[in-house]
C-alpha cells in the first residue's frame, strides 16, 4: 500500500462541514482487476454515526469501494489495491491487521439475504461464539435477543428461535442478516443493495431500521435507488466510471450538485 497523508480534502469530491468526525478515511484508493483499473484514486471521508449512500450507474465502482472497507476484495483473484484506508487511525491494509477481527469491526449485509442454514438463534449467535464475545449461555441469550430486537425482528421470531432462518420471508431474512451483523458489535456496517431483492413493504421496514441503527453505528449503503439514498442518508457520494465525482450532504447533492455529471445522473440523462 502507498503511504498517503491523511489530510482533509477541500475539493468537490470530499469533506463537507459537519459536526461528525470521520470514522473511515480513504486517500488515493485505486483498485485493479488484473490490468483494468476499476477505481481511480478515491478520497472519501465516512462520518461517524451517519449513513453515507454510494450512488451511480452499474459498474461505476461503488460496490468495489464498499468491499475495500472490509477487505472483501482480498478474496478476488487478480485484485490489487493501492492507496490507504484508515478506521479510527488504523490502516486496515497494514500487514499486522487481523482480517477476521477487521470484519468483526466492519459488518456486511449483502444484496440478497443469506442466512446460514441454521436456526434463527444460531444465525445470530454464530459471530459472538467464534469471536469469544459471550462468556456463557445466559450472555449469549442476551446478545441474541438484543440483536434481534435492534433489527426489529424479536417479536416476530421469539417463539420460533429453533426454526431455520431460511424459513423466514425475504424481508425477515434480511433483518436476520442485519441482526447477525450487529451481534458482534461492529463499528461500521456496510450494506450492498440491501433492499434490491425485497418488496416495497419490506424495503420500507429496512429503511426505518437503517435510520434507527445510525444512532449507534456508522453505515455505508450502496444503492441504485436515488429515492432510497435521499430517504436514508445524511451524505451521498456519486461514482461514475471509477471516479468519485462528488460527495456532500445528501440534500445538497440532490438539489444543488456542483458537478455536471452529478446533475446529469440525478436528472436521468444517463444511468
């Protein structure tokens, strides 16, 4: 990884005045798949306990960047990353970083609900068990109940915790996956199109949940829906063809973008 100074960026593609401090700082982040450069030097601050939405057309690099923050790209053959990403001052690509522990700090919710082929209880209990977070069954029970409650699912499943998680509806499965992610008390939650496979009612419930969770977590969401970005996020970053074109307060990005490409995308001239 290159050593790049962590300093505030004053140009269009970053820091907007805010009372929140940056939780995640990226500087000069480039991603290569073989010879192809998928991201071109991304400078972006993710503010603590806010929702940051990454928007842009398909193939623009937003999911690629999201996966840099918990090193999911490490498992992609031929993928190479340059630049620097820090979480609370820790360089997450430092060779001394334990990737398993990093992924406990940075949870991930995927596009399609992917509950483990286990009971509802075991889906949530799995992370605390492998990370040694719970000291016994009683504490594990509390973590499971607390996580399901925070995910807005406890009242719907408390009488069938021994039933398979795969037997839940799509929206319930996604909330179960969110409960599983927060069970290990992450600092950051990454969400990659978390509502794309859900119906409007389930989508609305997940959006309400995201708004509740930001009181305790820093959330980054990739979404194709500009309406969703406008509803759930405080800051929005627009990507196009591997470039971070513009980032700012969500209201400013959608009502008064500074960049012509942002304006063209938001008004539907391309997408």
